[in-house]
C-alpha cells in the first residue's frame, strides 16, 4: 500500500480570464480537434488549471457541473502523455480517469477519443453492464488513457488483466459523487496501486469530509482552483415552483413536456420513472426512461433517442443528475422533488449549460410544501411560486410553443430490460467489504488499444466494436456533442 503523501494546504489560485488555447500552449493538433467540435475559447477553469497540470503539479479543481472540468484535465493529461518517453505497454495504462457512473465514463471517453487520436494515443472506457471480453482484449493490446468506473476496474485488476504501476497521471472526476455512492474504499485501494510519485488531479463540486480524506491522502501540495461550488445557483436558470393538486400533477407535466424542445423530467424512484414514462407516452408525449433498472443497452438507447430528438422528453432518476450532457435542454422538471439540496442543484444543472439559459420547474403538492421550501432554502434558490391548475397561461410561458402529441404505440412496454443497473451505495459498500475480505486486488498488483470513434461512446478493441453500446452511443455522442461542446461536460 502506498504511503500517505505529504499534504500542505496551498492557497486558492484566482481563476484567470479566458484567453485562447494558443495562449495556453495547447498543441496545434488538439486545437484543431477542438475547433472542429465548435470549441474555440477555453473556459476559466481550463485556463486556470492547464499551466499547473501541464507542469506536473497536483491540482484540486472545484466547480459546479457544466463549468468545463472535463477539458481542464483532458488537455494537459494528453499533452503530457504525448511528450512522455515512456512507451505504451500491454496491460499497463499510462493515465487513469475514475468516474462514478457509466454515463459519465462514456462521455469522458468520447470527449477524449478524437483528441487522443490526433496525438496517436489510445483510449478505453471500462465499466459494468456490458461484456468484459472486449475490454480485456483492448487492455492486453495496450491503452494510454483508461477511463473507468471503480467497480469494473477493480474486477479487472483482481483478475490480472492489467496493472496500474505505469500510471503517470490519475484523475478523480466528480469525487463528491464518488463519495455519495460509497465508492471511496475501492477508490483508495485503486489509487494505492498507482505510483506514489505520479500526478493526481481531483475535480469535485464540493469538498465534503470524504473528498477531503482523498485530498489529504493522495494530493501532494496541490494547487487549488475554485469556481462556484455546487451550492451556487446558476444565474442563467429561472426557477419556478408550481403548487398543484395531486390529481393535477400529471396533466401539468404533460402540458410542459408536449412543448417544443428537450425536457428532462426527474422522478424520485426507478419505479416512478417508469410509471411516469408510460403515462406520458399514453398521453401522446414521445418519452423515454433512464434509470438503474435498465440494462446498459437500454440506457444507451434512451439517451441516444433523447439526444437525437426522436423523443423530446427523458424521464430519469438521479442517475442523470450528473455526468449527462445533451445540448439545448430547455426545461428541467422535478416531477418528484429530490431528497436533498445538492441533488436539486445537480438536476437543475442539466439545463443552462455552457452559458445558455434554461428553466427549472418543481411540481409541489400540499404534503410537500415544508420539505420543498427547506430544500430550496438550503440550495440558495428563491423560486417564483405559483398555485395553478391545468391550462394555466403560465405553463405556456415556462414552456413556450405549440403543443404536439403523437399517437401512443399499441404496446406501452418500454424497451428496457430489467437487469442489474448502476450500483447503489449498498452495492458499493458490499463490494468494498468483499474486497477487504479477499485481498484479490492487492494480489493483482503483483501479477502481471482501444480506439474510440470520434465523438462516440463506442469502445473499440483494435477495430472490433463493442456491440453492447456502439450503435446507441454513437448516435448520442454525434448529436449531443457528448459534453465536448464548449465546456466539455
């Protein structure tokens, strides 16, 4: 196990004004890829962190979702790898990016793939819910940048499919969400297998207790760059609280979702998301669902359908509250108010991204008044509150445009197959206990490329596309920009 890294508290460096990627010294090959994707100017956090990260410093980046954190670590990481004399070896990735969810891992890998290809580097995304075989073959061939969810990566390590002793840079993205899901024990074991002298980049919206443990254990004299935290509301978002009768909740939701543009609806539970999707479809609203009870194929298809516009409404649990970027989400509706204020802010952050404006609507019934008011107070939000019934003119103001409906299909069964979905906190904790009981991970450290199509979540292991997600992810990334547009998130 790696020894504790010396930690000193460094002052927070003010965020610099954006210049250009040329000013930062980003390689011309990467700038060309960025421009081809419509990215012409860096976001403040990218401008601030690039020099320190390129110099090999440990960096602690704090900023809310949508602030451009993905490119903030991808650009210096890829630049350093391209200049490194250390060759790529089978089963020994040279950079590791840990992400808490499959969707976020897919989007990071899709944003990285065209950049890496321009520099002659290979990338691979590794997560559960899809066959392990293509991942294993790609690892054996050799990969420069490995984007992974902790659980599947730990499985590959335990089976001896790779080692982490060549990792020059380790990145933790959405570290606070990693802590919320209970992944910190396995994350610590994974980082302990990387070289103690390697570079560490940690990005998080908040620095809660769990994240602070990671900072103190693994970051050496980090430079801190801080934007607004997750608790800071986005000025470009208009927040509305609609006080409705319980029987009016669905008609109001149908009215909002039938308007032009993309609408993201959040439900509290997986069952609730499925029920709301079926109700919307029955009412003539083209909708798809996204939650942990869907298999990875179904999750990718739902996201692709929403991104490409074949359905304009996506009904999701908090699985979509982070790591999901689709351009031009005009409206976010909390059909079920979330349980805590951080979830409210992360859900709401799916709109008004990369400087755009957006609207957030929360539906509140009589029995939810106290909880919702407490929620918005903790979130620092002062919503406009209106008591209304279906047909109220305000609905056309919040979601403007002519309503359109489609005939419901003959069968309202959804396309998702109920398989084991995204790990819950209990799953992560049980995984941690099993790892502690059987020290396979430690043994793996003593044992022993995949190219992705540009702007695609599809994995390739030396030309063999991974069939489980290739089709849907390609459609999703090509139309949604997969987080690469402007902020990279």
